[in-house]
């Protein structure tokens, strides 16, 4: 369980139960919104194997929208990216959540 009011970047940096396969570990990260620059950098540095996200973020997205941090050839690790998975549903979840936050 994630502690309340945890900064967005620290959610990305937390280890998410990698599956051990022999000597190597494989970590996959599945999120509703395209990661920001800080989260994308944390994904690269933590060597996440695969990133899956739903909705693109036109204002701060760093996995294809504004920047493409995770596919930068200068970096020593580039995770596989699967984008737009359940994009409409992810967008609806995010819109509902923030509408509820504004209604408090």
C-alpha cells in the first residue's frame, strides 16, 4: 500500500515486486498516465524491463508526447514501451479521480 500524499516521483521509484528469473530480475511497470521526465528517468535508472501506459500526457509526458527519455540512445538502458493500452478507459479513470478531488 502506498502512503497517502506520497510525491508522484517516489511512487515511480519504489520497487514493485520484480519476478526473479534465474540470476536476472524482470520488472514491468503498468500505469494509467504517461510518465513525466522525472519518472521516465527513474524508470531508466531502475532498469525497468517494460513500461505499459494508457493515456498520453500532452503537458508533461516524457515517453513520446513532449520528450522520449526512455528511448534516448545515449542512455545505457532502454525499456520496452507499450503505449495507449486502454487509453480511453485510463483517461476516464483520471478524469473521474481529479473531478472528485476538485469537488471536495
